[in-house]
C-alpha cells in the first residue's frame, strides 16, 4: 500500500519514503512509527500504543520515543513547533493529521502522474485548505523570476502560520510552475478547496502584483486585487505585499467557510461546522448566548478544539461590552475557565492565544499572563489582525498606551475593513487619554461613534472632552449616554476597561462625574 500526502509517497511494501522523485533515508524504527501513525490517523495514538506496535512492548524511555518522533517529523518536513502533519496532544498522545490518499500503484508521485484518467479527489481536510500557485512572471525579464517565486514563498509561509488553515507546502505548489492547469484540477490533485494565483509585472523601477482567490470546485472568484510598489527594496516590498494579501484573503476564507457551513443540513454538522455557525452570528449582544452554545457544542465534540474554547470565552466579553452592563460572577468565572482551557490546548495557535489572553486580562485581571500570551500570538503570526487587536487592548489595560496604539494601527493596516476597527479606534482614544493627548482622544472617539453608537464610545469622548476643557460638548454627550442607558452611573466607567492602574480608573470616573453623570 502507498499512502500519499502533500508531496510525499509512503510505500509500506517496499518500506520506502519518497518526496517527489527523491528517496528519503529513514531508520527502520522511524519508518514503523510513521507507518503506525498513518494507518491509525483516525484516532489519537497513546505512548503505550506506539511502544507496543514499534518496540513490541519493550521498555522504552520517553527520551527515546521523543527522538524517534522528531526523526519522523524531520523525514516528512514537519517539526515539533509547526506540527503540520504529526500533532502531539498533551497528556493524550500523538495523531497524524495530514490529508492522506491511498494508492496501490507505484507510479512517480506528482501532479499529472496520479493513476487513472483523472487525479483522485482527495478528501478535503476538516479546515479551510488552500494552495498558493507559483506567481507568473509577466515582466518579460527572466531576472524577475526570483521576485515572483519569492512572493509565492512568502505568502505560503505567512498563510501557514494560521493554524486554522491547511496550506499546501511550497515544494508541491512549485510542481505546477510553468504548466497550464485549471483551478479545478489543482483542487482535485491537492485536495484543497481554495487556490490563490497571481502574477508579477515589472515596468522600470515599479512593479505590480496581482492576485486572485478562487474556490476550486466551482471556479468562483472570491477576491481579486493588485498592489503597486518600487523595486528599490525588494525584500521590504515582498513583506509589505505579503501582509496586505494575507490580511485581506484570510477573512475571505473564513467568510467563505461560514457561508458553506450555512448551506449544510443541520443533521450533518460536525465540530468544525458548529464552530463556524457560532462565528457567523457576529458581535450583537443578543446573539452571544446562541453563539456560545454553538462553540460549546464544538468543543464538547472535540475536547482539543482550542479555538472553540477561546470563542466561547470571547462571547462573554462581547456580551458585557455591547450591553454596557457587568455580567454575573458565574458568567465571568465561566469566561475565565474557558479561556484557561483554550490556552492549555492552544499549541502555538496565535488566534487562540490572542483571544484567551484578552479574556484572561479583561475578566481575570491576569495582566502579566495576558500580555505574555498576546505577545506570543503576534510573534507566531504577525499577519493575524485579531492578534494585534488583542495585543492593543491588553497593552492598554496593562498601562502601555504607546504599545496599544502601535498594535491597533497594525491591526487596521492588516484588515482595513474589519468590523472591529471601530473598537480599535476606541482603544486608541483611551490610549490618548492615558497619554494626556485629549484632543486626539476626542477625535478618535467621534470617529468610532460614527460606526458604533454605544456607551463605550461616549465614555471615551466624554472623558477626553472634560480633560480637554470642552465642558459643553461633554455634558451634551453625557445626556446622550443617559438616553442610551438611563440607569448609567459614572462608577461603571471604572469597570468598562479594567485598567491595571487604579489611578487611571479614578481619572475616568472623575471625568464622567464632571460631565454630570451620576455617581
């Protein structure tokens, strides 16, 4: 039997591992370990299972097992940090999570070389799957081919940092270089739902990058755009365009998956579909209990679903912020518990670390831990807008307004049409208040209020207006706030953003009282 995954062919009869046409040297025990994991890829394999299968029950140290596991990962281009194909589940075991096709033929592996009249339709992974095809050099200048190839590699690498995505490796994608293939064919051969293709055109010292995202099965366009820049700093331009492309298409992939899930019959939902249905409900206050129920259903079906724990915790934060009213102690405790469970299962998932760090700071006042988690999130995936968003709020709560502003600005650059941008402006407004830049704080609060008219925006505007000396405007805004929330009290302003500094909380409450809001 041959098992095909990514660009690899694992031949159990010949006991050979191939990558494309190349034979990869692999030790017998490592081969047996990999064989057992692939054959049992439908479940988590325990340490005892591996010892019994590979070492026939002999006593084996944890260090020896770890060494063989690392060797297996290296053989298939994986690592303990990335865990793209072999995932370790703490206290449970190991599982092979790559998408595998089975074949009894021994023809060379590669696009166009699959058995039969047509490439096999590989089973799609249980998460959004994408291949980045080699960008076409349309400059008429062979010297620019390296730039086009570099763009493809940079975007592939950046997308692979999203743990929610299944991204085809660079080596496999480049086997399509110079070939005319349909998007549907790529989808079948690689087992992906989405394909990103693009081109590079150079004119003088300028370069234009175009890209388009397509759904492989339907050939439907989901997104297309172009980016212009100067070739003076090639690597800087690659970084800039990569950030823009990834920041724009990642939300498109998520939205496409949500729409696809909505079309599924409700009796055929699995853990991932429940997660998507929760995500689809958005950020309205009334939707949060139902969204939370979906996320709970997701992690009850898969207790290692870190993102589902994170989003269940997140719904409590959204509910409190949008209602303007504190939650019950029980609800706050549930939020913290879900965030801790998500953090425990995060396994280098930037999305989960960011959301959980944000919730633990907001509800649990775990300021140092929260800051560490959001810093790790942006380090793991600097192209993830939500990571920068959470870093902004956590930095603000921890008393680092300049870092907060930097984070919010980065988030908006990555995701300029993000629905959360209004609350990012709100965060910047509070950061300006902390810095004593009250006029700028007023301007950002007004900007945020134009998008989301709620008590949070008015609080930021009132606090900044009072300190800027705009007493009349502050009292008018206070009257408007009381119309939105008649039972509002200035002490609520101390709780709206749980700043680590009690002095900052007192300053905000004092400014709200000065505008005429009741104690």
